[in-house]
C-alpha cells in the first residue's frame, strides 16, 4: 500500500469514526455534552470543537500546497479559528453538520493527492507565529494522528457519560484480503 493509499484509508477511517462518535454524542443532553469532565478541552463538546479547530487550521495550511488549493478551496475560504480551544459551534447538531462537511473535504482531498505531492516541503507558521518547514507527508500523518488522539479522549468521555461508541479499530475499516 502506498503512502497516498494509507492517507486515503485514514481519511475514510476518520469519517467512519466521527460518524460513530457524533451518533453517540447526539444521544447525550446539551448539559452533559458541555459538562467539564477534566479533559484537555474540558467537555465532550469542547473536545469535539477542538478537533474541528485543528482540522480547519491544518487543512487551510495544506491548501497552500500548489497542488492542493483546488480540492481544499472551500476550506481555505473558511474563517481561521482564533484559538485552539475556540468553541466554533455551541450545539451538537450544527457541529455535526460541519464535521460531516469537513470529513467529505478530507476524503476528496486525499483522493486527489499524488505520491509526488507528499514529498513537498510545506512552509507555514504555527498558531504562535513560529515559522516551520516540514515534509507534507509528515504533516498529513500528524493531522490524522491528532484526530485519533483527541477522538480517543472523546470516546473515553462518552464512556464515562454512559455511551459506548462501539468498535474503534482501524482494522474494522480494512476489507478482508482474498486468498488465492
């Protein structure tokens, strides 16, 4: 499997897992979603917003790659989040709509990547304004790892709230190999 194919797999896994997490979160009251549970971003809602904030920041950076502006044009036009803990959406329904939309953008973007695109060195500034220059493939891997890290926190918070998101393994998304 090529690096590009791995990223396509991670994009579909991300989309699948987000649908499961949001389905579980949608069964919890607004009060319980906003309850500070001692996580990095406080609540379930705060953590879900943080993942969307991080995705938006990274996708806007990825859109500066010469080959990626077209597939990420709509994301590039989004307003930049002001902080990593910004609550973009106060209610789970609106947050879920944006999540579904951005997950489609991610799937479409990874489908259009080429192996050559992944060797590009992207220059950007982090949220503190510090300049960085990193290989695109490393940044894309970080992007997916960041989602998985915080989604794991959300699944724990949901479990503490009495909700089970079910199977979370990446392997559940990989089709069985045919045997010759």
